[in-house]
C-alpha cells in the first residue's frame, strides 16, 4: 500500500541532471523507499512495538504518528528505532517526522495560550487525518543559511531561508529551500519549520506549515551518495545492502501555497528558539537508531572473523567488546533521556534535554570508532575485492573461488557478501546514514556542546563541592 501510494504523483525530482519520471522504480531511489516500507511492515509484524493507541481517532496507529503520552512512549519509540536499524542497516527516514509531530503539539498549544490563535486545533485536525490515512510526514527544518554571520532578514538573497512572500484570505505563499531533507521525496507531506532563533525583523521566516510533497512549486534535487552507481549494476553483491538505503534531497519551494488550515505558525518569532530546542531534544535522542545499525556492523565484523577462521583470537574478542561498549553507551544515554522525560503544558512529554544532547554527542563520535574496528577485523580484502562480474566470469571466477577462500566450510560468496556489507556501511552508500549523518544530523557536534553548556549547572555543582569541602557558601 505504501509503495503504491507514491505512484502516479506529479512530483518533480532531478537526479544526475535529469528529471526522473518514475522515481518509485528507479534503481537508486527504490532502496530508500524499501527502508520506509519497513516501518509499515514492522507495525504489522510487531504491533506492540511499532503501533500505539491514538486517543484522537480511537484506534491503533503507527507509532511514527503517535503523540507522546508518557515517558514509556519515548522508551518504546527508542526500542522501535533500534529494531528498525537492525532490520534495514540504514536510515529509515521517519524519525524527524515523528519528532516534528511531537514538537508541534506543545508549540502550537503555547502560541495559542499567548496569542489566542487556533494553531493547536489545526494541528490536531491535521494529525487525525494523517493517522487515519497512515501517512508519512517529512521534516523540513534546515535552511541553506547562506552567510552564517547574518540573520535570515539580513541575507543578500532572502530565499536562503524559507519565508512567507504573500498572505491572502485563503492562505500563505512561501519561497526558499530546505536542505538535507531525509526522505523528503518519499514522504506524503512535508512540514516546514524555522531552523534557528529569530528576531522581530525575521517575522516572515517564522513559519510552520504542512505541504504535500508533490505540491505545485516544489522541486526535489536528489543528493549523491558514495558508491550510488552500484545500484545500476547487475547483481546485488557489490551493493553491500541491495535492498535498503537512505535518502536526502534539497527541496526547493517556489511560490508554494499553504492553506490556513495547514499553517501552524506565522510570525510568532519568540517561539522559534523554543521550537528548535524542543525538536532537538526529541531528535537527538532519536539517534539511538544508530545502535541498530551498530548491531548490524558488529554482527558483520564478528561474522567475517568467523569466516576468516580468526574468531578465537583474543584481540578479535576484545575489539568486539569495545564495539559493543560504544554502541550500548549510545543506547543507554538515549533511553535514559526518555525515562527522564518531563510533561509539558500541552500534556505531552519531552525527553530530558541534557541526556538527549549527550546521546547525540556520543553518536557524533562512536560510530566512527566502531566502523574503524569493523574495517580492522575485515582486513584489506574489503577494499580490494574484485567485482561480482569477475566472480561470474568463466576464467577469473574459478581463480577467485580458489584464492579467496577462507574457512573451507564457508562459501566464498558468503565471505564476499559480508565484506561488501562492511564496505557499504563504513565507506559506501549507507555510510551516509551511519557516519556523516551521525556527525551532522540534528545539529553538528558544536550545537550539542552549546546545549550541554547551557544545561550543565556548573554553579550548582560548585556549591556541592564547597559544602563537602567545608567552605561557607554565601
């Protein structure tokens, strides 16, 4: 049903300088659609994990469309994210949308309380429809930003931050772009949001709205990924992960219309910073998804050690322990942030901000070390392995079968497949989701350090030390 829902849309997407007429069946794009399909499949296979009861429509809904009603909801969400990482070995492109749903609940409520607006009811009405139709919502937060030393309203080109260009009785028109949009092309709807704190002069940039991904005026430009051309080759071994992949697009909005019913912020600049802060609290804890990918790469590293006949070596075991320690450290900080969630005035819960930032900061580092150790265990053949076509060739095939044998009991093809998977996750297409996205997604490392600085309560900790040391506190 999900895959079919993407067919027949008049959606404008460019890849390699060409407009793609049928993105659903494009060899490079389809793996990312498969990864999103897995979020639907898991809801059927494990409803306790991947669905929840919605009080809005009085039936079970996909957990990616669920309002956070308790800390336990956030904990189960994290478990679901890890499981999906284990299933796909890549980014499954729905976490930012889920976190958008969460932050909109409280922000629209807070704006209404101050300004007497009706954003919260609009939001609830939209969410009911999204739940009833089991839709995917993509998050458009990151603007191109232009000159980082200037605010949105100070840019030489006003379109470098998405903004309102016209207001009518029926709605608003926006222009600009959203960068690095995870799964944007594969979503049914896109929510645009501010990317940073805004001043009074930036009122036109303080806009939140829901837009169909195929709306008139939207253009998707597909992002390149390392080794993406392998998707066009025959066979599946050299792809490493032939079935699943991630996706990021640059999404251009050129005079795009949003009806008032789908506008959830328009000019309330004082709420932009809170919105970004709350979103990052949810989304940085969502990076526990990378522990699912970590489970896959640890499993691949252990498997290649077995295939090489080195599984009993003490240094192999020690490296696997280190990889596991790093992976579980990420998971523990994410889960802790969920257990420590606090209730907001709108009635939903939000992750503990400090622990969410610690989780994401761990993610900016640990997957790189896990990947290094996986490459260490894989050996040099990971990057010198001949192509699948060479294995199938009448002359070179038998030679490769002879000289690339590991354990006699393990087919050479199995060894090649695991090596390609490690290559895929640490150097190839899905290294985007496991490494670079881990570094820059939901804010680059310095963004977390800023939030940690704000929340670390150093003065209070000084008082703890002074009291124990016997120093009088004024």
